[in-house]
C-alpha cells in the first residue's frame, strides 16, 4: 500500500495544484478535508473523479466519501479494497 500512497500524494498535489506541498512533506495520516492542506468540497469532487477514473473504484455516497477522504491512508485503504472487490 505504500506505493499506492506515494502515487496518490503525487496525483493529489498535481490535480489540486498544491504548490507549497511536496510528496515528502505530505503527511499520509493528516486530515485531508479541512486539514492543513486546505482541501475543500470542490477539491474532494476532483479527487473522486481521479479515484474513479484512475483506479475504477466508485465512491457512491457522501457518507462513504467522508470516511474515505479522512486521510491519505484511509483513501489508499479504500482503493485497495475496491480493487479486490470488497469496498463499501
């Protein structure tokens, strides 16, 4: 999962244009939405599109999304489960 986390760091920095953040200082356990990165609901929509397009994993409700996007670690875990067919 560490490879996936590193990949997600790069993708999130890129799609959200986080110019002051590098993969090395992106804390994978920090709160994503409303946390130190300043990620808001519009940014979450962009991340949902990326996850669904790049990984084929569907995030089908706000409740699921809130859990999934809590941290980078929770996002990577959800993607891993989705790839194995057990995400919910």
